[in-house]
C-alpha cells in the first residue's frame, strides 16, 4: 500500500515559460493556396460600434499581375503579417511577389495550419482559419532562404537531378551489356568513369568483336592483372547492331549530361562568389570574392571553411549552403538545424509510456548531403571516421545508424563554422576516444569479470603507461 501511495505521489509544480498567444497582430492576411487561384482572408479590427473582428474574403487568380495588385491592397490596408500554407510548389509565386512588395510573409507547414476536425472544410474557411491563427501568433514559419540562396538552390538541386539521370543511363548501359551476353561488369568495378570499360564499349560500337583485341585495351591495373579474366568475360557475347546503336545513344546522353554538370558547377562557384556573406577576409581586413584564400587569412570563404570537414568536399559544401543558407540566426542552436534537416527523433510520450520517435522528414537534400558526407568520412583517419566505425561496430548499430549519427555531428560542425566566420575546423584526431577513456573504470570492470571466473587479480600500472 505504501508503495502504491509512493507511485501516485503528487509531483512538485513546474513552471514553463511559454509564448504569449494573445492577439499579436491587428491586421493580418491568410491565404489558402491552390494551383489556379487562392482565397485571401484579411482580418481587421472591429468596425466602429462593433465588438467582433472583421474578415474580408476574396478569390485572387494565381498570376503575377493579380498578386501584384493584391500586394498593393494589403500594403494599403496595413497588413502586418501574411501567412500561407505550403501547398506543393504553388505557394512560390505568392511568396515571391508579396515578399518583393515589402510585406512580411511567412510560409507555414500544413500540419500547423490544418483546420480542426468537425469544422466545415472549404477554401474560405481554411483561409479564415489561417488568418485567425496568424493574428494570435500560433504559427511557426518555415525556413525560406533569401532570394540569392534560392537562386543557388536552383543550380544545386538541378545538379542532383542530372546526376541521378546520369546514373540511370549508366544502369541502362549495364543492362544492355547483359542483354548482349557481355559480362564486362563482372570484371571492371563499375562502368562510370572507368577508362577500360569506356574504351572497350567504344571499340564494340565501332565493330570490334575479338575478345583478345578488346581485352588488350585494358589500362592501368586492368592491363597488368586482369587481361585473361577480361578476355573471358567478353568471349561468346552477342553484341549486335541494335546493341551498338543503343550503346552509342546512351554514351552520347551521358557525355551531354557530364558537360551540363561541369557547366552547372562553374555557375554554382560564380554565383556563390557573388554573395557577400560567403566572402573571406584577408589578414589586412580586405574582403571580396577572392579574399580569404591565403594561408594567413583572417576569415576563409564559407565554402572553404566547410571544405575542411572530412567527407564534405567543395561541391557538397556549396550544395549544403544552398539548403541552409549562410545566416545561422534562423537556427538559434545547432540542435535546431539538425532537427530541421530531419535527423532528430521526435518525442513520443504518453503517461508512463515513452517510445522511440521516428525522425522527421525534414529537408531531404540537407539530410542526404550530411549522411553522404558521413559515409565518405568513414574511410578517413579522423575523429569523424573513427566515430563512424565505432558506432557501426556497436550491437544493433550498423552503417545506416552510424551515418545518421555522424551526419548530425557534421551539421553541428557546419552550424558553428557558419555562425562564427572566424572559426576553423580542427580535427580531434582518431585517438580522441582512447585518450578520453576512463582507464580506472575499465580496469575495475575487467578485474570484476576475471574474479567472477575464479581468478585472483592484482592490477599494477606499468611505468611506461603512467
């Protein structure tokens, strides 16, 4: 009985400082966005002699002239905040035009702006609900980077798409070779970027079918170690004219994509250099697109600072900047950035039950870059590499969990480097965990384990290990 009373003992009161959800804005606008039009609700103070606030509703076409006219009306009405739900990509034209007009605009997640169950569900009611939540300050704005970062995003995300297309073309080429009974991929490690594979395929397209002649095209280690295996893999193939035509077409498409990717990378570098926030600072205080590249520079360019992180090259650094921006005031803490990227499990607790929450979707591009950088760092002799290997070797761990954990660490490092431009990455070393291990505790644990097996143990520290 006493234990039961102890279990249900009243806990001490806890004071939690919360946000003030009283009326925060006098005049607001809520927009329910659709593809061809949107319903705009403007909430205003009560009219003279009235008590209740007013809602002015109108339907506006989703065209730039119509939205520009709406922006002038909202400005004249003194609207303090405009909120809209993130509906597909249809919100972009509304956000861009209203932002250019000087209005305060916030984009909100649909999970926050969703109407309550049991209430009427119409476009007008949705617009009114968004406006009411806005005036009470109950909506959290999603991160929308400034225009120059959004322009950089167009380049970097297009690089992602074209890279995926190039990979698909290589996969189609591999399937084509299998259809022709050509086992080239059983000998070469991969088709993409492999000089021997490219030379053999081009010779086959030109009409060469002799396995020994094709194998003689091997280069580097392939020529010295695997010529017999290569000739064996090419023997008995049925590479006909149809295969030659399709292979030539695929190679032309791959070459075109690679040329486009090179051009895009140059444009990314030029665009990033045109953003003053990404510039470095020389030792004498001079800043500019080419500043900060000397060894004694006071501030490195933003991409160069991130490039020092193991696993994160210049291209990945530029792509990450395109996703998170250069101003870390939008993310008050490193944990906020990690959560926004979708690498933090959500809290799942009800009464005494606590469950492991799933990681949110977050920004898929930023998460992908961080996790890929973590896997790249796994092959380095650095602190992050050693951390990855330790986590992957844990029971129940694995490379996937280690990639997420080290990806979180990389985003924390990125936040500090962008939040403080004068900061530089300093590797802790692969032996950091060994140097910070409590040797006394490990010795006691080992002693108890041996004593449990029936041994008498006397521990003496060697002089060279003191």
